[in-house]
């Protein structure tokens, strides 16, 4: 049986400002059928790396 639902976490290219690297993260939700396809792509957070610290700042979906 083929999969019809896919969920994937994606990261986009990082942006470096002085000593801080910022990487956006998102979630991709896909439903595939022979006659149609549904794609929902939404931001989930931002990964912030500075010197010896790393933290994730979530992006809340209020809808």
C-alpha cells in the first residue's frame, strides 16, 4: 500500500548576523491521491545559534 500522507520538517538557508546564526524551520503536510493533492506549508519556529547556545523560538499558529 502506498503512503498518501506525508509530514516533513524543513529548514531554509541560514542568515548570519555578527555572531548569531538564524535558521527558519517549517512543517510540510502533504496528502496525495491520484485525482488531487493537498499541500499545507507553515512556519513552525526559528533556530537561533549564538556562540555556545542554541534555542528554538516557536512560531504559534493562532488560526
